[in-house]
């Protein structure tokens, strides 16, 4: 066991916070546009859970950093390259099938991640995980049900969800990449062995896809870079929307 | 109003009674004590500290609950009240009080299943939910998500009324 540097722990927690924030923001864009009323409510409820998790994580990251940055400072006053979220969460909503496939792939990952973080040597991170795991379990069940319903639905819903799956698959590899920060956190007993959870992610994803009569895409070239701050152009648009108020009127409050 | 000085445990009991007057802004029949979100009350001669735990990470009512607790304690003449948030152990619907469950039912919200380990409730099919209006067990789920983070939407096949179900977590 080693003691990680403050910088590495900050980075680790920040990444998780950014994932939650960016995906929460994406889902909130569905507010008032859901394919049916219940789904409108579901997607925004999930957004709310994710933004709640982001608040806990970013507040904690700020505390670790010790530079007096609040959760709001981290959310509203960082540029794109300082955001460390996975590329999958910033991908645009497109249509509902695309949104639900993105959610399904990410929920399955997040569930495994939080399950392992319960054992983290970092007490605060473990308690955030305990809270978030309950919510994530609920999300995971919801998105899996929709994958089955759409995949095993009409010809059109099947085609759409298969296409979304094919297009989003290249963003799944990054979830399991271990870089220096991940290695360090694993070594310290704080972080998760991402390569080891891949097998559990596979099991869940394969079982749901099979029930949904969908074909699992071949693993090919995987996009990555989000953890290092290299993003697709989509993140810039999210931040423009998310940060507009604080950038235009610094310190605005109500 | 206070004639005799109270000892610490009497003071604490009194604070719990004050907290029973603080209601959940979304479900005004439930107090924060009924909800089981008050985890600890600490008091000394010149301060009161109440520890609460969120129901959901993103529950937007938490800030308001905190403010309401502070206001209520101030109006009951407690000096320097403070509210802290604890995350662990994570809140579970098993912490809803018995009277809270009754209050939910009479308010038209089906209380969560009891004593069900959260994992089972999350993955397996659960027992039928009883309609809070006509008590029928012939009900179905309309949506796993409802008007607030803590509720799901169901409907009764007998009295035909839709109703909220307090999700079991």
C-alpha cells in the first residue's frame, strides 16, 4: 500500500465528478422533450441523481485540492481541457434510442465501479459510493429494460437501437483504460481495478443484448482521451450552455 | 417557558420533538423524524447540532430541509443551531417510522415495502403494491420514476386511481 499524492486523489475524484456532471447535463436536455411523459420524468430524475452525485464528488475534490474551490467553481469555471470525463458521456443525445444505449453502457460501468468503491480505503469516497450505488442500480435496471423493449420491439426500434449501439461502441474501451492515476489509486487501496470489472460489465451487457436480440458489436478501434482532457467538440457546446451565466455574470447568485 | 434547567438527555428529547415539526417540503405529512433522515442530535449549553442524511444524492429538498430545521430551532430559542450532513450509512426506506408509513398511506402514497434488502428490491420482482385508496392488490406499475426522486408511479386496476409509490431503496 502506498499513500497517493493529493494531486492524484483530486484527479481521480474529479474524473468521477465530471462524468456525473456531464451526463447529468446531457440528460437534463431531455426535459420537456421526452418520447413520452413517463420517460421525460425518468430521464430528468436520472439527471437529478447524477447531478447530485456530481455535487458530492466535486465538493470532495475541491476539499482534497485545498485551494478553496467549491463544487460550483469546479463546475462553472473550468475550461474544456480541464474536464476529465469519459468521451461517452458527452456524446449528444440524438434520438431516444441513442440516449438510452449511451445510458445502458454507462450505467453498467458505473454500477460495477460504485460496487467496488464500497471497499475503498477512502472513507468519504466509499460513503458517496454507497449512496450512489442505490441510485445507479435503479438506473441500470431502467436502461436495461428499455434496451430489451426497443431491441426486441418493432423492426424500426430494433434497427435504431442496433445502430446506436454500433456507433457508441467505440467509446466503451476508454471506461476500462488504466492510466497512472488509476494505477496509483488501485495501489493505495482507494481506486478500482478497471480491467477486472470489465468482465462483470461484459456479462451484464451480453445478457441484456441477447435478450434484446441485439448483436454485440465487434471490439475495434476505441476512442479515448477524455481522462486526459482531450475531448470531442461536443463538450465545448455543453460547457457553453452550462457555464454561460457564471461566465457572463461572475458570482451571480440567487 | 422552561421553568427548570433540563439535563442533556431531556434537552435532546425536546429537540427531537421540535424536529418533528419540520416537514418534508415535498410530502408535508412527513416530518424529518418520520423520514428517518435525522441521524443524530448533539447539544450543549450553548449549541445544538443536528446531523441529517440525504434520501437521494440529488434531492433538491435537502437545502430547504436544512434551512427549515435551522429556522425551527431558532424560533424555539436554541442558540447557535447547526446542521451537518452525513452520508454514511446511506439512507434506506427501512428508516421510515411506523407512523410515517401510516401518514404516507393516508396521504395517498403507498409506503415502501418493508425489510426488503435493497438489492433484492432493486433487481427482483417485488410483491404487489397495495393501492393506498382502496387497498386492492391489483395494481400495476406505470413508471419506475415519479414526481420526485423518491417516488414511482403506479395505478390501481380496481378503483382505477393512479397513485405514487414511495420507492424502496
